[in-house]
C-alpha cells in the first residue's frame, strides 16, 4: 500500500493546478484529502501490527512459562 500512496503523491503533485477548471480543482482537493486519510490509515495499521506482535510474544511466553 505504501508504494501506491507514494506513486499517487508523486502524480498529484505533478499536476499544474493553474490549468485546472474549478471542478477539477475540487476533485484534486478531494483526492488529496483521501490520500491523507489513506496515509493515516497506513500509519495506524503499522502501529496495530506492532502491538499485535508484542501481544503474541507475551501470549507465547505466558504459554511456555505456564507449562513449566
């Protein structure tokens, strides 16, 4: 997903906004907003993945320690 976001950012920032109609400017603004949301979701996803790994490690350790 990160590669797609990066490619989209590159594409959006190459657009010359001075050449856009008002409707196209609105659409570009909407695309940038959606992109920002996607980036935030990717950050949240990465943090949740880290938390999940920690919890799995704790659960595994509890299982091993409990079996002794």
